[in-house]
């Protein structure tokens, strides 16, 4: 147990994460994360091009949950995005997600590249063995994220965000920070 905890501290991965490194579930989760990004990013890019951030807010609001739902229905996994400072009410982190997100932030502070941060674990939830996976989502260089998540948000964008998300916590970020994470799970 001690060795296990030491490993978690040193490497930021659990033994289950390691021993299932090439498990079918981990590979599936990674593939789903790729598909999620692959579907969302072009939508966001196109919307930004077509009408700037004010227009693209609506796309984020409708397309992101739609993509998550479609991929969930297709794969049998439960897919979502979460954050310690969530915008969507559905993106509020549960206890397990909160711990993992905090650890991602620590790892980044210690110099880790956020693009490499992921974590998986088999947990018991509601009496069911469940595979859980998270992958950090960072604000990359040259990406449009800060128009809607940054410190210097355009007044019109700000107004629309307040209107749609009166409880919004997802602003004030800067480049390189971790905005949130993909969080996927599947009952085994
Ligand atoms: C045009 C405005 C806009 C841009 C640009 C944008 N976002 Fe968002 N983001 C949103 C909105 C709106 C939501 C809430 C979506 C919903 O209701 O499900 C959101 C939600 C999220 C979430 C889910 C967690 C939460 O807090 O709800 C993450 C993670 C996220 N954005 C990351 C990013 C990253 C990374 C980028 C840059 C690649 C980015 N966003 C660019 C508007 C934007």
C-alpha cells in the first residue's frame, strides 16, 4: 500500500492506471477523447470564422453536449467535460474528478506538459465496478479559448455569457492553464 501511494505521488498515476496501461478500456477512452476533440474543434473553428466569439458561444453550448451525447450513445460510455471552475452546470466536478483535476494542476505547476496529463482508475460506484478516465484540456498557444475563457473578454461576449450562464466560473484563464478535463466512465 505504501509503495502504491508513493507511486501515485511520484508519477501521478495509480497502479491500476499502470497495470491497465494497455487495457481495452484505456484504449477506448483515449480513442473517444480523440474523437471528441476531432469533432468539437472544427465546429468551434468554423463558428469563430463565420461570426466570431459571440456566434461561437451558441455552438459551444449546443454542439459540445450533442457530441458528448452522440459518442456516449455510440460507445456505451458516459462522456462529459468537467472543470474546477465550470461554466456549464453539467460540468461541475464530483469528488473523484475534483481530486484528479487538482492533481493535474499540481503536476502542471511542477512542470508537466498538460497535453500529456491523463489518469485512469477502477473504482466502485453504487456497488458497481467502474472504469474512470480523465484527460486534461489545456488552453493551448494560438487557440481561440481566451476570447471566452480569458481575462480580457469583449463586452458583447461577456454579456452573452452572463445571460446564458449566470453562474459562470470559467473566465480569468491564461495560456497554458488547464481549463478542465474530459471525464469518461464505463461500468465494467
Ligand atoms: C466562443 C466562446 C468559446 C470559446 C472560443 C471556447 N469556449 Fe470553452 N466553453 C464555452 C461555452 C459556452 C461552454 C459551455 C458549454 C456547455 O454549455 O456545455 C464552454 C465549456 C468549456 C469546457 C467544459 C467545462 C465547463 O466549464 O463548462 C471546457 C473544458 C472548455 N470550454 C474548454 C475550452 C478550450 C480549451 C477552448 C479553446 C480551444 C475553448 N473552451 C474555447 C465557450 C467557449
